[in-house]
């Protein structure tokens, strides 16, 4: 297991302070200057799981309210909204500096049999057909200001391989439809709750970028202010995130300084294990003179 993967597992091992009150580490993971959206989603889901021992999450819906401060821990307060015969509902509020930065509602369901169908997984080639994230970043590092290069090349917990990656700084306009393979070696042997939290963490990766593609934009250009506004996720099937999963992404609409993004996550056997939706801020920045 890589040190970055070990760090992510540590981030998700939140501390219980009181009944229904938990504390999570704010620093580490995907970003160093702010709290990555997937970081707080995963910790909030884990806080909810600490109060639901006997069933798995089937859906979550969340709002990002304020930017997270990585310099201090995040407090998670769980509201036990309902404990029913088949479904359990939890609401989690994440707090820093005495204010809400994020809230999440999650529903948990007993294991039941039912009708089954799914859309097929796209055929985009194997993970080994595409360069990994460190290789892509190493090829672009000379374009990054020197003071940011170490962080740009820093080891991340999620192994990621984009299908047909674009240039970071001079991208052509492209279809909103895009794909990537991802996994985490540290997921080996983890329980079902942790598998859900790890996939929830990773589900925020590259999602908002789908909205930027038709406009010839990336975050590296400094031309657009972007931020996740909300996040929804549905879990469909058992997950082993130590194996490769395909993230099938698109963005059917942008407008009003916002972009709407969707994702379907398949395991390598072609089974649809999760679906994701997110709206994000896309505000054009004034050109520097």
C-alpha cells in the first residue's frame, strides 16, 4: 500500500467525540490548499455509517456550503432522522469555525431481491492502454510555477488513467463525454462500508471537468472559477475498489455560470456499481491586463 493510500484510510477513520458527534482530519488526500470535495463527502458518509451498523447506503445527497479549511479538523454532527424496518435515514452536518461547510442526507436499505437491468459498459480499452496520472503530470510540470511543482507531482491515493487525456493548458474543445479508469490499492480487504466511502471520495474526481470540455477549458488555465455545488450518489452493487473501475462521464448542460455533470461507475466485469450527479460553478474570470 502506498503512503498516500494509508493517509486516505487514516482520514476516513474518523474520531468519535460524543454520541453522534465525530471529528475528521481536514488536511491530506487529493489537495493541499483546500479540502477536496470527495474528502468531506467520504468523511460525512463514514460518520453516518458509525450510527448505522446493519445496512448499507443506497443513496446520498449533499450540498457544499462553504470552502473547507485544511488547517483544522472538521466536526460532523449526525441526526438520526429515521430508523425504519427497511430503510434508515441520516442527516450529517459538517462544521468548521462554528459554521456549516457541508451537509449530507443518506439513506440505507436492507438487502432485498428485486428486478434487475442496467445499461452496458462502454468499450474504451483496458486501463493499461492509457498513461497514468504521474506520467501525464511529469510531462507538463515545466509549465507549472516552480513553487507549485512539488505539490503538482505529489503522490495521490487514487490511481487514475484518463481515456484520451487533453492538454492541461491548451486543450481543444471536446465532447462532454469522457472516461477514466480508477482504483486504490489500499482498498484491498476493506469492508463494505469503507469501500463505499472510498468510492464516494473518488467520485468527485474529474466530474466537474466534463462541463469544461465543450468550452476548451481546464482548471490549469486560470480562466474559470469552479467549485462543486452539490453531489448525489447512488450505490447499486457490491464494490471492491482495489480493482479497476470505469468512470463514464458526461455533462448534458451548462448555463447560468453552472454546469451539470453525470457519471456511471462500472467494475471491470461490466457491472454498474454506482451512479453520480453533480452541479458545479463555472464562472468566467476577467482577463488580466
